């Protein structure tokens, strides 16, 4: 088996693993493996192929990291409106229970609602908005 074939197979395996895991950095390393395969097609020695894979793959990883700015991950899933369509939706509070919760009707079902700040005193009635979902509870806030 030729060296270029081995590089292509390893690059394909890296892409397959990336698709299974969602690790975008692995795709950047696969670019380096493809560059090494091309270097093998050009007849470069094995040492040059390995250096090509390392420089191109490592450079792509660094470039991607710099492009994304090493951003912190987004909002947690329970409060991310991209993950839950309910975030930001209004609910009506008519009365509060003694334990600081309220029972609200939302989308045809009864939900337990709690205030977003535990130190806040429940008592205000009216329209609130869903801030996040914690299990089967709606965390609400007054806007």
C-alpha cells in the first residue's frame, strides 16, 4: 500500500470520527492529513510528509481557535432560547402558593413556576416570562 493511500485512509478516519463526535478541531487535523497525502503524491519523503501534516493540521487548529476567539460556551441548555422554544414566552400568574411556587397553565398543561431569584418575595400577580426550564419547573421573571 502506498504512503499516500495510508494518509488518505487516516484522513478519512479522522473525518468519520469527527462526524461521530462533533469535534471540529479533529476536522482541522484532517486537513493536515490531506496535505500529507498530497505531499506523498508529490513524492516527498516520509519525514516531509509528517512535517507537512503537523504544520498544516496544527496551523489549522491554531487558526480556528484564533478565529473563534476561544469563546466561552454559550448559555446553558436550560436557559438557551435556541434549545427551548419556551424561553421568553409569557405566562399568567394569578396567585402564589405558600411554598413560593405558582401553578400556571402553559401550552395546555399545568406547570409549577418559581421566581428566578430565590430572595424575591412572591406576591406580584400578572404576566411573567419564562427565563429557563429546570426539570418540570418553569423559572419565571417579571419584565
